[in-house]
C-alpha cells in the first residue's frame, strides 16, 4: 500500500514577501525612537527588499511572518534571540526615549495574525530546552524554536536531546516538531564558539547506512521524513532556510528539526537569495546541484566535491581563483538526514569520469564525514572510493588562532583542488 503523504509548495506570492519585507525594515508604531545604528540596519534591509533579495535574517522574517498570517503561533527562545547573538535579527525594537518601551514589528504584520513570542532566556539550556520541548508537545500546530547562543551551547542540554528529543516518538509514540537552531562554523574563534557537534546528531539518526531504499517509491522524500527520528539540515542559502522553516509546519506530521545555522554567512555578500527562489511552486532543496560550467560539460569533470554549509563559499572562491570551474563540480547536501540517496545518485551518474570526495571544514573525526561516507558508498554500490578533504583528526573542535585557522583552511582547499591528491592512497 503506497503512502500518499505530500507536502505543498513552501513558496509565497511576491506581494506577501514584499509586505513582510517592508514591515521588517520599518517601525510600525508612531512616536517611537530607535537607536541610530538600527536605523542604518533597517534601511539596508529595505534596500534588499527593493532588489527582491533576502539575507539570512530577512529569510527567517519571511518564513515566520507568513506562518503568522496562516494562524500559526511562533515561539522563539534562547540566549539573545531578540537581537540575535550576531546582531542580525532585531525582532524587538527598544524606544530610546521611554524606558522599557518596546515594539515587535512581527506582531504588526496582518489584522488577524497569530501571536509571535520572542524571549531571551538564561544560560540554563537544560531547563529552557526542556520547557520548549514541552511547549511544542502541547502545541503541535505552533512553530517552537530554541536557539543556542553558539551551537556548542546545546551541550548542557544534552540530556534533553538524548533522552527526549531523539527517541521521543519511538519511546512514547508522540510526535514533536521542535526546532533547534545551532550556530556552527569554523572561523578561528576558538573551540568554544565553533562546533554544534554535527557528528553527535548524525550518529543518533535511525537510518541504515548500508541499505539503499526504494528510490522509485512515490513521494520518496516525504516518506523518508515520516520514517526518521529527526531531520538534520545545514542550509547554504537564505532561501533554503526559509523553505525548511515553512516545511516544518506544512508537513502532515511533526519531526524535530536540527538546523546548523551560520555565523559569517549572515553577512556574506554571496549568501543571498532572490525572491524567485521563494515564489509559489518552489520547495526546500535537499541537494543543490552544480549549475556552473562544470554542469554544462559533465564529461570533462575530473572531481565531484560534496559538501554542506558555509565551506561551499570557500570552495567556490578557491575554484575560481585556480580557474578550475570546468574540472571540478561542487554539490551541496542541504539535508543530511534523512539522506537524499535519490538526488545524489543522479549527481554521481551525471559525472561518469569524476572521482568523488567529501569536503568539510570540521576535523576528520567530527562533522559529517563518518555519516556521509558509508551512505555515499551505498548510493554508488561501492563502485568508487569516496575521498576526504578536510582538517586532520583533533580532540578540540577548532583552533582559536587566526593564523593556524587560515593555514588549516588553505591545506583543506589544496587537497580539495589538487587533482593528484588521492593518487598516493589508491
């Protein structure tokens, strides 16, 4: 009996996107004086909307605002979520002339909208995440999100994650749609502010790395989501982040969603999405294939690099600098779990003479490599090796020395683009 679950398009009309963008870049209350620095930020946001473009913060705003219109209560808590740890969000405006007078523009979007609750929380991650999990359990039609100040701050809430979020449905037959936003990325900022420990979340995923599922099954992607214990994503574009947040509520069931969110990409000039990527008919992309010169002449491609998240921008910059846009294709895996076997098989088949490599900025014993490698090997029936380009194994998640960080990054890029790099291993 085939399962008939589907998910509608998560795109929105141009009018809705523009309306939310305009409110996001204004002060919807009269006689309200905002901080001068904030005026500049809102003005920049307004320029983005005029250019039909979104950055990370605006994409989140659009996802939230559109769900509020549909009557979905949204609740966001965590350390410094009102402003955003990296000063990107600014969901609560403070009157500079009246003490404790605030305005939340998100609550001024539509006449009969659902409420938006955003609240800074203490550093008691264990207590706060436990509370939010209970809130999500009691309100399956609300979008409940908890954000760690930095990804690694989920570590003191690990008992909630291990005992309740990961096995919750298997133990109690109760679905839960809580979202964890975990800022993650190697930026030379030291071990305490770098890694959301993706390897831990991926190790607890309940899919089998050695079994290729039936890729011809109708609605394969939705059925995969239905069978998994949680969803793990690392988006490289604001548009895809927008889609995955909306998909979380529009699915006909609930699953916890783990999102590794960016830090430097919040302001990266290339990490932008056009309104066209968010219009009706568009969906979350589990995989973003190569679409440059390499894709036009796939026969000439000597190496196919798989990656996820922000390292993609380091790779494309280096590829351009080395003038290797026709020899190296780069495919982004946006949804790590459930693993997109179907789309990756298409990618591998497209580049018949390319050697395959997984590239990550995390150390070899961390990140995604141990999870991705056996699944990629299963996808290709173990026909080829899957090589590794990234940092060597290490005990700490990252260095805090900028010079060391850049040296490590360059070594990683050298391996990724040296077409003879893996000859010694074969």
